[in-house]
């Protein structure tokens, strides 16, 4: 587990490996961490390793975002175009 406290942003980042993300002991430790920083009005963000291919999933996300942006641009240019018409 890696914990990064960003005082300038009031954020606590918790990075967990695949092996660390399960177990009762971790749950108790995370609960204590959340309670501690909640009092100081910090946001605690937990990042957990996944089981999917990072490059493949990142590529899919970028493609989705690009398509979504293109659809919004078309809708701006055509005030009467509906989203369903753009997707065809």
C-alpha cells in the first residue's frame, strides 16, 4: 500500500496492489484512514489494481471519449440533430 497526502489539495491517495485489495485487515485500516482524514475535511481516494489489460482499456476509453466529443460537436453545428440521429 502506498499513501500520498496532498495537503495543497486536501486529498489522500491510497494505492493498492491486486494482493492488497482484499481482506478484512485492509478494510479496517481503510476505515480508520477515512475517519482520520474526514475530520480534517480531506478526500480519500483509493486506487486498486485491476485484472484487465491497461493498454487495451485505456485505448477503449480514449476512443469512446473521442467519439463522444465528435458527437457533441455535430450536435452543436446542427441544432435540430438528435443524439440518436448522429449515432447512425
